[in-house]
């Protein structure tokens, strides 16, 4: 269905299919490359589409006539309709490009083949973008995955990097002609926007119009405690910027294609990890920085190579998979064919199981994630080389990553109903058995380390790219999609949208939540980065304790909670409390009753407590409770078990701002 042609007659409110996809027996469905509409006075407009099986003409009513059999249909072809003339650009099987024209709606064609060469004037390039000037139809432009090539007289060809012209960033995605200035043209490229005002002689001189925007096709980002952001850009490298100084003074760290998952130190923005695009090469091929397969560490502006020596010669995806533990930046996990982990900032990496053929023979690791509460648990997504553009195909997990003898074992947990197109994996910060997957067809969750999976219910028919979990409250989940960001406050049961600030329908490719600043950052594919202040802060769990202590608890946030508030006089006190009018506590108790809240020595509230489960299970079943109370700045706040109260296990306190 996604490969077919659809029509709307009411500005997109309703759609009807007017041309289904085609394909041979057992063959995948054909996509449709391009569409052109030719208005005809007094008659219905003609509609033209291109696909691997040819060029078709119709009236938009579902009837189609083949008007051109493309000789090399597997290569993209493009259309333009100007002044009742139909233009067609396509690649021939020998790599040459043909520009064909029809003056009779496709009944007959004339055209010229342009020999393809690695040098000027007509370099080999995709026919992904095609434009004909509507005022000057002898000005023809062809672009795609390489340079722009164009003719100003329908015969002599130029390219955008020839002598006498400013070079345009390769990978041409769109061309536009100014309706108020017939000499002005615009290009949209992976490197941004360019403009040319043709003087009437010589090649066109293209001007970079990006100002402070160094590239906006963000594949991933990571936000530090002071809002420094490291980001990976398609074709525009890895860059570091400071979001609180508009416009962000982005600085290039490494050119080429920036990795999709840079990792900044959550407590120190001067340190981060990043990767670069491989272009199908093996790990350690090429030269440093933008070369294939290297994983880099940057400390105070100086970068070094931390690629595991044992990984040299392995294959990888577009980027090496990369993960740094939010609470301990020294723990870094990298994925190629195998998974490697370092516990000292990239030094002395150790292979986690696997072997010469990798953890999934014939596939490469495209994403990794270590469980914050249990370092024995690591997830990995794998993909075949032919499938990289669509995401991962399989999910693997090890639950004994710290084992030496026997070595760590990887288990394939790709069970139904998991779909194809796995984009990201994220483990609950307080529960290593609970994990979320962002996929091309939804968000999935396991509560038993992958033994079973269930599909959650954010908006359907949307591609999801990433998931972030609030370390303060693991029930607060954020999902990045090609339709914006959605959030759940109940562990994935409901998903309201978060549209404020991000343009409607924008593709969000990556999320990063900094626990210190409580800022959530979102990377978009085309409109830069956005930051949301979550508006709450967790008070430290320890504080100043009387009659109780901190105890490990796998059911508590971060794996620890306050214990022993079970007898009269037991309390937990916090000094220098932040001014607020609302707090939220997370507690567990097998009893129903009240619990005392003190501010500066005075009991100001008896907090209603509802049993979270029967005795004794209720001590380990946590829930949240909102308390409206006025607390001045720098106060001492105490939660105390007085006579007549009931006991609780206190996990944390959230201060609303």
C-alpha cells in the first residue's frame, strides 16, 4: 500500500488509491518514483507517474496507459511538466543519463543521452531530483546522490563544482524556481539551502544560504548537564553546540556523516563519544576522524580512537553501535559484528561473548544498550547489510555479560509480534527485565527480558525512531516518531502527544534526557534540535537520615530506596529543600493510614497512605502520590512515622517547579 499512488480532492482530509503498486510474481512491490501533473485548458489535467515498470499516463481516475518502457527501471526516474511538454530523466543500464521530451502526452519521445563520466561535464549521478524552469524551459537541472548537473540552453551541460562556480554540497534533494524572479533558483541539499541568480552568461554561481545552520538532517543527539549538545548530522559530521546561547555556536568535531548515537557525559559536557559512517568498509579501514569504523572519545576538545583492536577487520552497519552508561560515562559499549565493553572510558575493551562470526552470523550490530540496574544485561539489535536502511531485524540479549567462565551467551529474543525495522532499544533504568523497542511500526515492550513482547498503543501507522525513559519515574516514557514526540505517564498504557514547540508532523529521530538538568532534547530530520524542560527535580534519596538507611531494592527507582521507616520516630529528612507548592512521593506499604510531613520542625500534613499490596508483598510494590503543600526555600523537610501513623518504604521525592 505504501508504494501506491493516492489522490485527495479535499486538501488531504480523505484519500483514495488511484494506482496500486505492481511487481512480478514473488517480487516486492514497486515503488513510484515521481509524479507530474499537466493542466490542460478545458479538459481534465493529465497525471504522469514513473515506476520501475515504466512511465504511465492517466486522468487521475484510476485508468493508466504505459507511455514509456524504462530500460533500467531499477534506477530512479523523474518527471517535469512545463508548457504542455513532458520531460523525463532516467538512467540507462550503462550509467548514462537520458533527458527525453514528449510534445504529445507521451505518444512519441525525443531526447539526448548524456555520456556518464567521473569527471565534468556530466558526472555519474542519481536522477533523484529533476527540474525544468517553467519560464525558461531550456534550463534543465538533474541531481541526486552526487553533483548537480544542468543545462542553460538544452544542450551544453555544466555541473555545480566546475571551475568558476562555487561548489554545492552533494546529494541534491530538491530544486525550486522563484515565482517573482525568473533568474533565481534554489537548491535543497543534504548540506542545506543554496541560491543562484543567473547573470545570463557562464555557469551559475550558487551561494550558501545556511548562515548559522551547519546542517539540519540530524540522526542523533545527546544533551549534557549544562545544555551542551553533541549531534550527528547526515553529511555534516559530528558537531558540538550550546543550546542556551541562541543561535547555537555549533563547532565541527569531525566531518563526513555523523553517527546516529553520540554519547555525551551526563555530568561533564567536555567529554563525549561519537562514530562516523562506514560506507561499507571494514572496521579500522581508512584514516582517522571521518574514516570507516572508528569510535572516538573527545575530552576537552581533543579526540582519540577507542576502537577495540580486536574489532579491526569486522564489518559494521552504517555506524558502529554505541552506548555510554548515563550514570557512569566510563562504561561504554560498542557493536560491530561482536559487542565490546570498556569500563574505563574506552580503554581495555573486552568482547562480550560472540566469536569470529559475531553474535549473529551474517549480520552486524546496529544498536546496543546496557541495563543501568544490572550490568549483566545487554541488548543488541542486528541487521543484514542489505537491510541497514530499514533498521534492525533481530533482537539479542545476554544476561551474563560479566561472566568469564563460562563466557557470556547471547539469546535471540526476536519473538512475535515483533516486526521488522527495529530502530532503537532502551532498558528501564530501574528494572533490567523491562525493555522498550522503537520500530518502524510501533513501540514494543517486554517485562521478562525478551521472553514475550507486547505492542503498546501510541498512534499507529507511524515510524518510531527512539525511546527515552525518565530515570526519576520509570512509568514516564517518551517516544520519538516521524509524527513528533509522544509521552506516556503510565508505563505505556496511554500516549498523549507533546506538540509544543516542535513543528507539526516533524520527523524526530532521537531523544536524550539529562537527569541532572531534567531537560529532554529531541533531534529532527530537517528542523534542528528542540529542548523541553520537564519541570520537576528529584530530591536526593539519602538526605540526612535518622533511624533508617539506604538499601538496595530492584523494585525501586535506580535500584535503591530508603528503608526502615516502620516504627514510631523513624524518619527521613532533607536539608536545603527547593521552594515548591507540590511534591510527589513514590512509596510502598502494606498498610492504609497516614504518614507525617514536617516542614522546619512542624507537622504540616498527614499524608494519606493507601496499601499498595497485602503484607508482606506491599513493602515492594511502589506507587506515586501527589501532595500539595507550601515549602519555602532552603527548608528542612522530614517524612516521619509518628504514633498512629503507618510505615512506608520511601523511594524518592519529586519537587514540582
